[in-house]
């Protein structure tokens, strides 16, 4: 593999494909040379928009290409296991869209295949690479803030309205928890470490959905969930999830309460607001400035460094497994109405 230029195949041409294609272009030192998808018309439009030269309707064509080093898999959830295993068997480095798979068993099958094939496997958790998340992670290492005592995170959108498969148990393992909540699960684990228990409830408020193409679909997937997490560190966390909130929130809202400070991310106060007199010397909110970066550039630049071997494996495969295990614990807790233990691979 050319250590300075990675050739990539994009598998999937749906809504999230644009994020990956734009992020890869902004990251540089890479070329997306082929896109695979189910609809030739759809793929052709995406390819024109992002300057990709070749399109195919069978992803195996990408895997058979010896000159393609890596693949981004951005297909419906029920296809992740088969495509990722095939990509690993073909020796391709993988960036797999979240959720990693429908079940923790499927996740393990993918991880096993990547280990057998000796390929780098990453799961796409875009929020880790936002400026405010990087900044707050550095701040949390400062002892002047005191220990974190509690956190609250919210993931809320009006819901996926661009395809019907999001709402069918034939294709997904769950609703807002699996499709949106896994972002918050990963982000809190990334910042605060592994979890030990969860107490949760779920509900379905909107059984009928109207898609942007005018179709209506009926669903039995939950669109609201609330979870209380216990972290191994002793932190208590509250996680609100909604797939039917008209306004929603800007990707997420995170509130962090330390012994000597309060940190808010993506709230009405800005991307990051800090109230930490012991750190800033001011008994007032401080709002840091951030440079404007192309969305997804840092995320994909890091992945490309992992693919080239210029950065160590990022551990997101095990983290992807952990998010699904925690989602499964949420469903068990909601069904039993009891607090349940979490099988978190980050907790020994």
C-alpha cells in the first residue's frame, strides 16, 4: 500500500455517504475511486456530486479490486455483518458506519474476521472528533476542575425520514437507542470510561411516519428512551433519547458537573461553555473560540492514518461492540423495569 495515498471504495450511497465522501476529500491523501449501491441512478448522482469516477451495483466488485486498499461501509444495519466480514476476508481496511451491527454477536463475528484477516477495523463515531469534544477531554484531565460527579446527555432529532428501513425490525434491532442513542453511549464512554449498570425505559409515541418521498410507514421501533448509567468511576449519567422531537438538538447536548466546575457542550451558550473559577479565575461563563474546520476532515484524516499504519489502531471496533452491548442492556432494563448489569469490554 502506498503510505501516502489510500485508494478507497465506498459501499453504500445513502444519506450518510455524503459525510464520508466530503470528509475524505477534506482530509486529503486519499482517493475514493468507486461507489457501490443498490440504485444505479442514486449512485450516479452521488458520484457526480463528489467526483467519483466509477459506480457499481455489486459491492463485491470493490472487494475484488486489488488496487483498492480500504472500504467505507455505509449500508443498512442488517447488511453490516456480511459485508464487513467479506471485506476483511478480502484484506481491506474498514471504516464501518454505526451502529456496528444489529447485535453484539454480529459485532463479535466482524471483529473475529478482521483479526483473522489482519485488517484494521474502525467504527465511525464522528462526535469524538469535534473541536469542543477534544477541548473538553483535555479540560477534564485538569485536577483544578475536581472529579466529575454527574453528567446529562441528550440525543434528539425529528427522526430518520429518508428511508423506510430505519423503522422495520427486518433491518434494524431497535429504534432511537440503536440509531441515535449509540452516538451518546460512545461519547460518554469515550469521555468518562466504562459503565457497570443501566436503568432504562423506552416508549413508542409515533407509530406512523411520513417519509420525504411521501410514503407512510408503520413502525414498532421505540422513538423515546431514557437511561441512567452508573460508570465504573462512580459517575452517574442520565441519557435522554428522542426520535420524534420536532426541533431536536444540535447533534447532542452534554452537561458535565464536576466538583469545582460546570461544562456545557452544544447548548444555547455555545459549542462549549465553561464555568470553572478555579481554572479560569473568573466567576463567570467562559466560551472558547474554535477555528472553522471542514466537517469530518479530522475524523477521516485520523482513520486514514490508522489505515496507513501512521497511527495505532483506534480501538473503535471494541467500542462499537460496547455500544451495542449497552444498547442491549437498555432494552433488557426497559423490558424488566429493573437496573441491569452492563457487559462493557472496557471494564475489568
